[in-house]
């Protein structure tokens, strides 16, 4: 149980740490104005595109973590056939997930270019 909590907190820190670092206070003399990360965009399709790209980036990072996990599992199996198979399956499903991520990105880009958004 404690192992799952530690692994979950490490994964969440990788996901949310860049957003924490990016939140910076600008202005001088005690001003606490934050920059709008979306800019002056008020267009809904552009906003949806930005959010979709951010989500796909996070999912791609998770796929990379699964590749690393599967590789470590396979390399540390010490001849245990069950762990070797688990590592291979993890790598295979991570590759399939990455293909789905790339395909969804291509489909989204096709739809947005057809709508003339981006």
C-alpha cells in the first residue's frame, strides 16, 4: 500500500511540477499579477486546441514513464520468466498507447486544419 502511494506521488510530481514552476509572479512593487498562460485568446476552438495539446503532452509523458518502467522491470527480472513477460507486455502496450496518442494528435490536427483554426 505504501509503495503505491509513493509511486503515485512521484508520478503526480512529474505531472504537476512543470505547472508549479511556470506560475511566476510578474510586476514590480508588490504587485501580484499573474500572466495569463492562454494569452489574449478568446476563441473557443483555439482554447480547445491548447487544452488538447497539453493533455496529449501529459499522456505522452506517461507513456514515456511506462516505457521506462517496462524496461526496468525486464532488465531486473533476473531470469524470472513471469517478470520478463510482464516487462515485455508493458513495453508492447506502451508502444500501442503511444501510437494511439500520435494518431489522435494527427486526427485533431486534421479536424482543426479543416475548420481553419490552426
